[in-house]
């Protein structure tokens, strides 16, 4: 096991335009679990949380969920499985 920080960060965006990092420099599994938590939270169901993203070490968005739309990135046609 390594103590090195991970590559991914998770942010949630609110209905007033503000946002906060909810996980920083974590591994992929931790980032996905955090994103799932925040996109299914009470705040998300009420529309207070409007968007949840995962970014990689280069600050590129690798995942995006939007209130009322669901997962918008990657497009479902690109999801393997």
C-alpha cells in the first residue's frame, strides 16, 4: 500500500453558483464512491446540489452529473459494460 495521494478530485456545485471540493487527490474508487454519495444525497434530490464532477490530475473532467439530467459525461454511448 502506498501513502502517495491519488489523482482524482470530486466537487459539488450548488444552486447559488458556489461549489466545494468534497474529495481531493484520492484514488479512482474513492472518487467514484464520493460522487455517487453526493449525486444521491438529500441535497441532490432537493436540487440544492446541481452538479457533481470528478477531475483528474490534469484538472480535466472525467465524470459529470447534473440535477435533472443524470450522468452527462461520459456520454452513455462511451460507457463500456
